C-alpha cells in the first residue's frame, strides 16, 4: 500500500504517522515537505517536496497512490487568503492530483470550527469539506477535532499551559457565554484518528472528536490555575476582543483577525454530542 501523507512536520501529524508506521508494516509512506523538515527516520518513509500554496506539477507525486492522509493546513494567518490558499484551494489541488494517480481513499483533518460565520480558518476548512464530498471516493474520512492539548504546542490550550507554568498567570475571559472549550488530549486524538484511517470503510463519513467534558472560560481558567498555582486574570471579553483586533491590525503575534469569531462562533460538536468513544483524558488529569 502506498500512502501520501501531508503535515508530518506538525506534532499531531507526526504522532499519527508514527502510530501508522507501527501498525502498517507493508505500507510505503510518501511525506509531503514544504517549509519544515519531516523528522522521522524510517526506511518506509520517502519525502516529496510540494508547496500546496502554489500550482504544482503532478509528476512530483508518486505514480500510484492508494491512500491520502491530509493534515497540512494553516491555522493562524493575518490575511484571509493565507487560509483559503492552503486550506481550501491547496486541498482541492491535492485531491484532484492524487485522484489522477488512482487514489480513492482520502482522510482530511478538519476542525469543529468548520461552520459558517466562524472566520476564515473555519470557513476555509468547511469549503474544503464540501468540495471533497463532491468528488467520487471509495472512502472519504473527515475528522473534526476540538482543541488538542498535550503536544507542547505554542497555540490554543497548550499556550495557556506555557503561560501558567512560566508566569503563574492564566487569562479568565468573562462577558461572553459563547466561549467554550472541549479539550482533547493528543494521545486520545492520535489513537482514534489512526484507527479510523485504517478502517476498510466505504463511502463518506465525518467523525467529531472532543475531549470528555465541556468547559466555559471560567472553568478552564480555574482548572489551569489549580494545576500550575496560577492567578486567574479577569479579562472582560469586549475589551479583550478590541485588544485582539488592534494586535491583529498591527500584525502582532498576540492575535490574528479571525481569532475572535473562532472563539465565539458555532462549533460542529460538543463533548456531549461528539463521536468521542475512547476519549478518557480529562483536562490536566
């Protein structure tokens, strides 16, 4: 079996790839590399240099592809085109290219923010989902995870952990009841996604993966403060949202323009409604 894998330079992508390598001894993995190196040493892993933000020659891909696993995407950009060029247009260019190489099994890592009105990140992911489903696949898997933590990342909940551990402070956003979290531990995410990818399932399916509990902003701040002995810092949402807009306008690293709508926008699932079988890690257990 020949598998094309994008996004292996990310922590989540690399962890899923490592698990697949453990369970797929007869598979050959072709990993797409763009800016970052693919830090996996295995005789079954080969590298293909590809920039999904630009048109690319299909002959860069292997002659035959059985399965495509698409993790690559942009999660933080200061201009909407930064999301749309990769998350939507780049995904569809890849999908059409691999279909020309015989691929009929495609796995796409989306987000539970893939809703109308959630900002350019979520809307670009949603557009890719819709267009992928218009193509003919033997198996199309769409995965919508909630906020993944435990990967020592620099975004999302992991960023709050780093702040609390370093400065013993954690933000407590109040003034908007729409801000909710369903933190998903990376171990649960990796296990569930790898198992779903290798299922010999037919047709199209979408799975929602959330952590085992829904938390509002106060509950998240309380949990983090207890673990790291951090002081919750009250931040009134209207004022904080204004700060984010100003930071995004000056291209400061504290915020991107769609971060406000991503936090407050509708989600495709909650901990109560998600297909979360096997998610057992509660936040900061």
